[in-house]
């Protein structure tokens, strides 16, 4: 089992930045990849960014390429999502995920226009 605790959401104006954090605990040594998803009410949850713990592979959704950066601090078992140039359409609940299996509680990001 892997436990995930996400934090860092909040309200920001368009063009602003936020950094989300996801602290992992439990069987983290068996985890290969971490990801951030987001979900807007009434819509399906979508993947935003993925990172392997080794750091050699990343994936970004087209909608966030060039604006979001996923990174990890292996010593702290923590994954980050740096979000710059935020847009109102980035407003969603953001979820941390381990190995496309374990989920943390979401953190709300609201971008005002």
C-alpha cells in the first residue's frame, strides 16, 4: 500500500503560479511512477503529468506542456507539480497518483480570470 497526501492548491489569478506537493509513504520502494491527474465536476479525470521515480521519463498533457513541470525529491518521497502561467481552464481538483493504482485526496486549484 502507498499513501499519498497532496497539498498546495488554492486560488490564484490567471497568469499566476502554484506548486502542488504530494508526499508518499508506505511501500514507496515498490513504486515506479507518479502522476498528477485533474478533474472538473461532471467530466472524466484526466492525466496531467507523469514522472518515473528514476527521473528519466516524463509525460505531459498537451494542454499543460511548457507551463507545468513535474519533479520529485526521492529523499523526501515527494512529488511536485509546478504550475506556471495558469489559465482559468486549469481550474480543477488535482489528484496525486502512484503507479496508476493508488490515489491521494484531491486538492482544489481555482484560477480566476
